[in-house]
């Protein structure tokens, strides 16, 4: 039997980096607010812990198809 992964599981523990925040993604949930980043993408709300143990939220886009 094959292992089954979700996008949420694959994002947790990954490093997040933007112009205003660098840290580790510690929580993920699908963002259903109707955000649209283009075809074959889904929006996710991620909670990021920075190097000072502060928590911030960001919305990211994940490509889910060709």
C-alpha cells in the first residue's frame, strides 16, 4: 500500500521566507475565502514561527496541476 500525503502534511515543517518573514511553517489549513492565484492553484493559510518564537500568518498559493 502506498503512503498517502496531503498538501497540509507536506507543508508543515518547511521553511518559509518572504521579504518580511522567515521561519518554519507549523500549521496549515486550506483557505476558502475565494482567493485566486491562477489556474491549477489552491490557497492555504499557514502559521509561521519566526526565530524569536513569534507566530504570524501568511496566505500562500500551491500549484496542484499542470
